[in-house]
């Protein structure tokens, strides 16, 4: 019978217990981050293309809503132009959002349930949003309207500050985790098979198994707490930055993690009870 530390080492379970929530080794390597960065670059280009096509439409709408003109004819013309601009802008937004949602879907598939990859996406997405806001500001300057220009400047500086703040306060580490699907030895067996396997084992082995599985449970609880705290922080940061898509993704991942923890915790607790009863009755 191996000690818990030997068992963990041989199984490569350095990051804990959630084998059903993690992907294979390749998903934790630089290839995944490179793919995420490519998708973010694509999203930036989509936003820039949208800004190129819509900046004059946006200004027409702003001009109509913010300027007070004495001439009723000029005012009516401005309003008519704004109405047509809104219709065109709505159609362009639908097309843009469709492209952005597809890119986000691809990013979700790459990230899976790995909080390190979700965090990598979040940090780079905030930086990309700041870049897009700066691009919008530079475009707005051509209209030589201080009020119009200023609203884009404030948006840019706000996102720039959020990006810097995120880099300072984030609790995550850029690490490459080595995980495989591994196995938990006898602890991975269905309940009935596990009970059959320990039948007839001497008291010393049962006691050692009980010690090992208690340590495994401790590691599982610690990992669960760590990952839920990471996801909680990610939700808070993405909410503050206005990135609702990442907020929803982190929320979904947290629910997946909670469900997996409940199943694994129940299985381990049942086996602990079986071992304890077996130890009493030997």
C-alpha cells in the first residue's frame, strides 16, 4: 500500500482531484494561449472594422441628440439623418455581434474549465478593450467636437486604468500545469467494487487506506476552495470592467466545478465511511 504522497506523485495529480474537469496536457500548454490570443486579435479587428464603418453614423446620432439648434429646418434634418443612422447602425451591430459571439464560443471551447486559461483570456481581453477604446477615440477626434471626443477619451482611460489595476491585483500565476487523466487507484472504483476489493484486507492496510483517503479529501477540499475563490475574483473583475461575457463564462465554470465537487465529495465520503466501519469490525 502506497502512502498518499507517493500515490499522488505517481498519478501526476499535482493540482488536485478534479480529473473530470481538466483537459489533457496539451490544453495547458502555450498552444492554447496562442489560440486564445489569435481569437482576441480577431475580435479587436472586428471591433475596429465596426468603428471604421460606424463612426460617422454615431456622430450623426450624437449631433442630433446633444446640439440645440435654433433653426427648426436644420433640427428636423439632423433628426431625420440620425434616424436613418440608427437604423443602419442597428443592422451593423447585429452583424458585428454575430461575429463576436462566434469568436467567444471558440474561446470558451479552448478554455474549457481551466481557470488559468480563462484568466489569461480575461487579462488580454481587458487590454484589447483598452486598445479598441483608444482607436475609437482617435477616430472621434476627426470631428473636432470636444464633447463627442471627450466621451471616447473617458472610456479609453477608464479601460486603460482597469487593465493596469487587473495586472496588479490578480491572484493568478502564469503557470503551465502538467496534468493527465491519471487514476485514483482503488479510490476511483465504483462503491460496490471498492467494497469488494477491501474485503479481507488486514487491519493495518485498512488503517493506512483510511489515512490516505482522508488526505485525498483534504486536498480535494483545498483545491475546490482555491478554484472557487479564483472564479469569484474573476467574476468581480470582469463585472467591474463591463465584460459581461467573461462574467457569465466564469459563473458557468463555477457551477460546473460545484457539481463535480459534490459528486466527488459524496463518493469519497461514502468510501471513508466504509473504511471506518470495516476498521471497527475487523
